[in-house]
C-alpha cells in the first residue's frame, strides 16, 4: 500500500497519496466504524474512506480525530434538514 495523508478541514476530508487524491465532503459520510486496526468513514454500503488506527500517535489523538469527524458529520446532516 502507498503512504496516504489524511487531513480534516471544515468542508471535509482529503486523502492524498503519490498517485491519487480524494476529497470527501462531510455530507457524503453516513457513519463511522472503529474495528480492530481500522477506522471506516462510510459513504455507501460497502464503501468508505479507510484510516488505519496506527496512523495516530496516541489514543487521545485518535479520539480527537473521531470527535472532530462526528461533529462535522452531525453539522452537515443538520444543515441538510
């Protein structure tokens, strides 16, 4: 697997690698699952943005990421209502 960089912004998440760039708007996400060594930000059944849990330096950094993601997702859903 190629190295990816994931960044969180007010409008969504960007995932970049040497060959591919993805931009996910907050409204694209349907939910978050944390299992074993991976975080999945679901966009469709069976599809989503994957973030390895090993990417975080500490459990607190992972928790902060998840809190930010969930907050942005909730705000996006509220603005669509």
